[in-house]
C-alpha cells in the first residue's frame, strides 16, 4: 500500500491522463442581484478594470444556462496590469433578469460556496479603505503563521449579495519576486 493520493477512479493523483490540454482559467463568475451596485463595488472599491457589459437574451444563452426563458446581463472585469491570455477578462458578474434567483444561506462553510482571493501589496491599507466605505469584514488582517504564505496577511469580507472575498498580502519576499517579473520592474 502506498501513501500517494489517488483520484476517486483509482488513478494516481497528478498522473497526466487527460488527453485534452488545459489552456488556463478563462474567468471566474459570481451571480449578483444588482449589477449596477456590483460594478461600482468591483471597479470603484476594489480597483478592477471594467471591460464590457452586455445583455444576453438569445437561444444560445438559454441552452447554456438551462433556463428556457433566461435573460441575463453580464459585466466583465480584468485585473489591472495582468497579461491577457485567451480571455479579455478575469471576473464575470451575471445578473439573471429572468428567471430571478434567490440567495440561499450565505455561509462560507456550506458546500458550493466560494470566495475570491485578491492579492494586494498592503492588506491593512486596503482593509482600512474598504472599512471606511462600509464593507463588513470577518476580522482585521490576520498574520499568516503557517503554509506557503507564512509572514503575509489575510482577511475575509463580504461583497455584493454576501459573496465572500479575501484580501491576501503575500510575504514580502514573494511580493518582491513577483514585482521583479512585471513589465517595468518594481514600482
């Protein structure tokens, strides 16, 4: 018997058994109830770059989402300064005009819940900025004492529709190494 992890199908974890090459993550998406308010939050408070907004009221969208009467509005955002790959955006917000949804119990512990971790250079400064704007945090930035980000800071907060977000300040050495790889070098 081995201690190596295996998948539910019994294949050793990490084994290259997928004949289709992954090209990357195209985007991450949240469903929101008020697209205008969510745009203000992500663009004006968090600093994402607004890319595009569109209404999708067509047969393709209805087939894709599985609702025969679907009419949705989408807003797309990019992380400033990130190199673009296949996608023009990193984050997509979706608002269902039809059929309207409802928020289930918004607890981070519930299966299916998610959070978006946002890397920042100064978690305390961002915490203070967002707190002053009325954003509710689970706690102030906490020093990370274990794992690969030991020496950094992190904290969770709620965004629109009680979507959970994380501010993550990597350790100083990781930030410096990252900035060295960016066009123009460290700021």
